[in-house]
C-alpha cells in the first residue's frame, strides 16, 4: 500500500521547492532590511552624540 502523493513530480517543479526558495528570499530580504535599519539608527545616534547639547544662539 503505497501512497501516490509521496512520489516526486516527473517534471521536477514541486511546489515545496518553490516555497522553500520563496521563503529563503523573504528571509534574506528581512535580514537585509533589519541590518540597514540598525545601521541607520546607529548613525543617527552617533550624530546626536556629536552635536552640541546647548548650541550658542547667534543673531
């Protein structure tokens, strides 16, 4: 008693393979976005730290 759904497709385009590739692409895009966000946040924090707290007023 073998289940016919366990056999791979003959043309090699199974939906699980495509889903795995899509998941990998989405995952890497999410990681890249998180790294970009973190680096921008770090740059802003460094700029705020370097800026003088009480800038002298000039007219």
